[in-house]
C-alpha cells in the first residue's frame, strides 16, 4: 500500500557548479577566451571559470589567478627574462590540477606553457580542450605527439589544420576563425575618424606596436621614427596608436616623450579605429588578421632578439609571418623583418599606400579575399558546445544544437 503524502514544499534545485580552468597567456587569447566564456555561460550559467587571463576575461566572469599581461612574452631571450613569473604561474596551476582538479582544462594558444600544463592535466585525470592550435604546420611539428598524448580535443581555426590532427589520431573540430564574429564595423571611415577626435579630411596612419612589453621595447622606436619621416613627407598626416589590454600608457610614455610625433592614444573600439585609418604600420600578430578583415592597407613588421631570430629562421617552415598572407597563400601585404624593419623602409611602404591608388586598391581587393577562406562565423559558440560536451553538461538556456565533430 502506497503512503499518503501531504503537500510539502519542494526545495529549489540548484545546478551543481562545474569548475573549468582556462589559460590564455596573451592579449589575443584574452579576447578569444572572453568570447568563449560568455557563450558558454549563456549555455550553462553554472560553469565556474578560473585561471590565467586579462581584462576581458575578468569582465566575462573568469576568476584570474594570474594576469596574462605578465605572461605575454615571445622568444627564447624574453622567456628567460620572465622565467620566474612564468614558472610561478605554472606551479600555481599545477598544484590546483593535482590537489583540487577541475572538470575541464581549456588551453588557448600559448603552446610553450600550455602543452606542459596539458601533461599535468593528463596525469590528474582532467580532460583537456585546446582552442587555437599551436602552429605545428609552421614549426615544431614534433609537438603533435605531445598533443596526441594529453589533449582530448583540438578546436582549430584554419581548415588546413584538420588533416594534420586527423593523421595524428587527435580528435579535432574545425570551428572557423573567432575573429569573424569579433570584427564588427558599421561606421564609415569619416565617422570612425571623428569618433576618435581625428580630422576626417586628413589622412590617418595607425601605429600598432603590439601587445607585449618586449615588442614595445624592440619595435615601437622604429615605428615612431617611421612616423616622423612620414610627417616630413606628408605634413598634414595624423597618427593614432591603440593601447593593448596587456599594456598601460606608462609602458609607452618613455618612447612617446622622445618622439617627434604625437599620436592619439586610445584603448577603445579597436575595429572602428582600424576603419578610421588610411594605412597601418602593424607588428606581426593576430591584429593583422583583424586589419585584413576590415580591409585597411598595412605593412607588417617584426623584430626580435638576434639569437631568437637566428634560431627561428632555421626552424620555421613558412615563407610568410603575417596571418593574412599565410591564409591568402601569397604576399598580399609587404613584410619587413629584423633589419628590414627600418624606419626608412617602413615609411617608404606606407607612403606608397597613401599615394599610389592602384597599389592601394589592389591590396584592398586581395584583403577582401582573405575573409572567404576562413569559414563561417560562430567559432566561440561551437567551442562552448564542446565545453559542455566534455563536461557532460546539457546546456538548456538556448535551443539545442549538434556539437561539431
């Protein structure tokens, strides 16, 4: 005989938290990580993110134990200089993985650090999702063995990366490039210029020195010297300089105070800023792809410690360093590396973009072709669904969708 139950108040059901460690060691990773976290929390608000990130990831709800601005270095010499900071961050996350493991570890690019952390996660029995692949197609192809040994799924952003991982037996999903969703400009060049206090009637050149302090030290003086040469040839020229989230204005002032040009400095609306420019001097990096998607002509420059350069020159298998050129499979934008990244050559290239209409138009057309090679949008949402799948979460807050294979 069944017992008779009276009306009782049912206690509210609380969805248990799912702890996710996420690591983004640079400014671009901070942007992609923030978008991913936002999409994942829309699917499942009970996800609890913590790890390494910057301003944008904190704003998106990540408890950052280490700030990515302290980790954003590139090259052997630079890593050695920052060894204590990087080592301390690694030990902090390693201890958490071994003593209080989360359900999932999400790694975004930053392979030197992240592949070692993935090995620790494997030992701790923590699943690993790697978003933004190490450039095994460019150099250190042997890393794919470490990836196969410790990563549960790769989420790659270039279609040519898929067969590389399939051949190695690594579960892989092509999610498209996240920048397709993040680049959103609705203003005209004139309106964009006016929004930054620039004169729309004057030509504007963007000075994009990078997001790492080591880049500022090695590259910004040449960019500013090139700007001075340009201003002598084009007295009416105006300049604008975006401040990356991993830097402060204080990082730039020692160089700006000695410069003969006074660029407008802003940390706002980077894509509108790109639209406001007629040409851009840009350090190699993710930002060159943002510039390409918006269609602003540019020159790509890079300079690193000489020892780092000599080692890289022997290891890197690519003919281009600029992402837009790599995607295009040809030289759409001129690249000036090491000694070629001189103020004179930089100024010469920008001057050509400002005065040669055919050269300018051809570059704009070629940049327009890059977008079509990067797949559709929705990368962050696809990766968010992978997060739920690996965490065994359902995600009821949006209409269900098939997770990418």
